[in-house]
C-alpha cells in the first residue's frame, strides 16, 4: 500500500528556515516520478492533524532514501524540523501525477523555473532530464541570499541562474526577469512555485510548451475532500483537483 | 447477525461505522486504498440539483486538534451522481446514505425525489447544517420552524427514510431535534461542524477564502458527545453520531452518549485506513468491558443505572 513508515536519516537546516530531511525505508523504491509528493504526517495526529504535502526533491534508490525540503514556517513544519535521526515519519505516497519527461525531445532543451519552496522538485526533475540527454537550464528565485539553497547542487546538473528579490545573490528581481535570454532556444518549460509566479511564467513563455506544478493547502491529498481545486476551461467539470489530477498540469490547462 | 451489526431505519449495517458526508467524496478515491465492503455503510458527498463549483481556495485551514473547511458543497449535481457515482458503489453491497442540500425548499425536495428513487440509496441525510454556503444549508437548520417544515416536505418527497443532520450552531439543539422528529424524521445525524475562523496574525487576513469555515476534528468531540447525550434522552429516533471520532474508543464513547451508529469524518484525511482499523479493533474493546453486542452500548451513559452492566 501507499502508506509508509520511514526512518529519518538526517534533518538539517540548510538555509533560513529551510530544512532538508532524508528518510529511508521500503516504499522509497516506488518514488520514481519527479513532481509527485509525499503527504507527510508531522506529529502524532492529535494536535497537528493534517498531513503536509511535500514534493520529492531527490531519491537515492541504492540507499532507499528520499530527500524532502521544506520550510519550517508554521507550528506543524516546526514540529517536523524537530524530528531526530532514527525517528519514524508516517507518509502517504508517492501521490499525484509527476512531470512528463517523455514529452521532451532529447534535441530540445528544458528550462526549469522555481520560486522559493517550489524549487525542490526541480532538482529531481533536472537530474532525470539530464539522464535522458536533455540540456537543462535552471532559473531559481529566492527572497535573498539567506533563503537560497541547493544552488551549487543545481549547478552540477546544468546552467543555473539565480534571482533574489533584494539582489543579495544573482540577479535582482523575480524569475521572470531572467527568462528572456533562455527562451531563445525555445525550450520546454517546467515551473513550480506560487500561483502568481506561475501565471507570470506562463505569460512570459508565450506559445512555448510547458508544465506547471501548483501549490495549495490540501486536506486528504487523494482527491476526496475537494479542498485543493483549481478552475479550468479545458475540462467539462470546470475544475481540477490539484492533489490527484495534478499537481503538474500542462501550461494553459488551468486558470491561474 | 454479528456482534457489531446495528440496524437503523433503512440502514442494516454489519458494523456501526460509516464515513461522514464530504470526507469521503463518492468513495472511489478510498476504494483504491481498501475494500469498501468492510464498511458498515457510506455517506456520500452532498448532492444539489445542479453541479456546484464551491468556494474559492484556500478551503482548508488547520487548527489545534482540528481543521476548518469551507468547500461550499462542490458536487457534480444529482443526475450526474445518480448516473456516474452511485453505480460505482454497487459492488460493495453496503447501505448508502445520500446527503442532500439545496438553496431553496424546492431544490431540496427535487434532489430528494430524484436521489431517493435510486435503488442504490438506502436513506437520505437532509443537510440543513452546512455553514459554508450563502443560501440554504444552515439557514434552514438554525430556526426550528423552518427546519421542521423542510423536514416534513422532504420526508413527503422521499422514498427512503430521512435522517436530519443537525447543526451545533444553535442555542438549543434539543428543541431542534424534537421539532424535526415531530415533523417525521426517521433519524438524526449529529453534529455538523461548528462555525469558526482563523486569521493570519501577520496580515490580519482570514486563511480561508470564505473567511469562516466549519470546525471539525477531535477538538469538537466533547461538544458532539454532550449534544448527543442530551438529545438522545429526549427523542425516540436513532442518532448517527459524528464529530471528531478518530478511534474505536471514540466510537464506543459516542455510542455510550446515545448514538446508534457512528460516522468518521476528518480522521479519514489523517489516516485513509482509519475506518477499517476502527472496525477491526471494536471487538477487542467490547471484550475488554464485557459487552456482547455493540448495539448494547447505545445510551449506556444514561441507561446504565436501569440495567447496570455489572449485574450481567
């Protein structure tokens, strides 16, 4: 079944309030698609009831280890950040539909654009695209230098452009301010971040093909509670469920 | 009959556990996780006459030992539910309790007429307690005259027994319960969510796009227990208890308060397997307290002085 009890192998702060948690155990082997998420229980199910949807950032199949990055912002994720090595974390997943990497012709390049805590799944995606021979460029947007993470790791996969709102690292501005130059080769676009950013990316991308992964507060995570819906004009129902129809959608498929 | 079976109007259940409306969709998502025929029954998501999109997001916010939701009765409409959703539940051969909602009396009546005619529907749950829609819902459920009148009309339109789902957002739930019982309700479902609100302290803005939402989860269980305890002593129709139930112990507590069956809501989001896990554990707990059949638990809190369990 898709419910797993995974053991914490490390849980460390890698940037301001950003934690990298590594979990190991049976079940990791099924986490093959980038863009999917784990629905993670943070506490003992009493005070903090709901699970947190966290994107898969990386998977090491040999060590049976999955990496999740999250921001410790509220009480729940702060509790998660206090988990010690050896403690067990209850996760559902992998859930949702991940990125479709078969759509990219190997001759084409890919532009991966992430903002803030939307950045992590692009790491797993970038590795997978590189493995099939696609040339990958990243544009990663953070608030400031102190909030940035994984930049050197992304550079190992492909060209990495960083933007910060305050200009303390890379280009001062938003991810869209750095897109222009990278659009020349008509890459396939993959983007993860808050809806406002995705909307701006979609507008900037114009007619290019691409995929967007949406963030939303979720309830069940499996499509039953209708908490995380998004309007669409491309389906008869008029909506999609982000958790089970997504979180990844083709560009233009949903109304942001 | 097994020791877990319970019998309520229209609902012959092999155990007293059913998922609560709105927390289980129309079942198909959870059918991927376990065999739904293990359940005592299933309450499907509220049906309205036409499809509804519901409220803007965010629609959920976590609170201490609970959560707020403001989905807004999103559903594909009664015809779609009858044609596309109900048939998928047929193979599980469990009673289906169909929750119905509307903006007007006419809508409630028409939805009831259509859905209660489906051979797959065992009973109707009249939702007069949804706090998250502007028209209908809780409007009918907070004035006992309008609740009674709607109950009477829905009962007349229904081919199946009618359970009225009561709102806790009233000053006197017992009066409400008696009013709908007098109007012909075959049973009660209680409680729906409590209206609540959560703000982002940094911005002052509500977390939910709808601003307010319905509070559910373990935080509301004591309220549900108290209300079921009071109401069950004043009415003669059976009660489907709900409100924060997450464990087998909670189920027996709620039955002791007066419930004849128990619905599990928010806990399904926490643990998709919670219903079968509760069902599996119930016999063990009954053994521990020396109770033979689970139906004996109903109303034990106020009945125990008449027939003390210790005298068995």
